C-alpha cells in the first residue's frame, strides 16, 4: 500500500474527499508517492507536487512534480481545490508569504491542510538529520538548540561520538538553515494573521519519540525555558495540525 494512504484517508473528510479535484502537495517527496496516491486511490483529477529541491518530473499522466517555491509560484489565480502538506511547513522561510500565495492560487472555498513538525520550540526542534544519525537515534539534551552554547553541547558530546560526527552535529544544530526556526506560538500567530480563514490549529505530541528525551527533562531545564522564553507555551508540542479555508 502507498505509504501516504493512511494520511490521506485521515484528512479526506475535511474536504469532502479528493474526487475530481485539483490538488497541490507542498514539499512533496522525490518519488511523488503522495500525489500518485491522490490520483490513483482518491480520485483527484490532477495532483501537483511542489518542491524547489526536485526537477520537473511527470510521475503519471495526471500527476507531476514541479520545481518551485510556494512563496511565489507561476500558477494562475484560483487554480487548486485543495492544498495539502506533510512535514514541510517547518522548513519554509517567510511562511506568512507562502500562505498569501496559497490564498491566491486556491479556488474560493478551497482548503489548506498541513501536518508538520518538529517545530523549533520542541525538545528536538533542531531536526537533526545527518548520514550518521538523526534526532531519532542521536538523542541530544532536550532543547539544547535553545538553551546550550555550542561549546557546552560540544563538551556534552565529547567521548560519546567520533570527533567528525560531533562537528557535523554542532554545525547542524547551530548553523543549519533548513529550519525556519519558528516556535509554536509563531506558527499560531502566522495562521491567525493569514488571509485564509482558520478552521483549526492545534499542537500534537509524538510520545514514541519524545519519550526518548523525557529522562533529561528536569525541572531546572523547564525553568530555564520559561525564563528565557516567557511568552512561549508550546514547548511540549512536537508539531501542528492546521486547517485553513479561502473564503468563498
């Protein structure tokens, strides 16, 4: 079964299904599995996967990958019935501009639904993803990217991993530009302020992963977070599900 079948099954009721609709997948993966699933299993008329990292690719006669930036596209006004996204919004710089563009290319009454994370404000918000390991199996101190200086993390890593991998970890946590570094509260504000009507926006947790970090979440760490970021309340949300609609 297509790996995105369960995801699309779960969200389809929000749009009364995908049958005969023109759908965009923002941040599609290279093989185009989600857009293929939309047309082959859910009856979408056309499915477009948008990602600046991949070349233009015809996946099937009814779905294709387009190399492009969601903040400024070449699609005409009122093109799409639905825009979906899975684990991409945390990577988009100037997310507010992307929502303005989505509003432009959506048909009146059309929907945007995104499921995304980890957010910058969560305990593994650095989103570590290296050939030598990811935030799944390299468990760094929770919120180290928010609370620890680089030399402090380097000292913590010393002796635990090879020096080359340690340097890669430090470069990722402190210098990688792949994350937009938006906190949970930033996301909520951006969705409320967008030209789209906000249907719902709520944080979610992923215990299978966060439990790996739980043992290092001391009272002192939590107090440090609250002290340094007094206006942020979403530290324990790994990601966000958000549904927005263009007024029809």
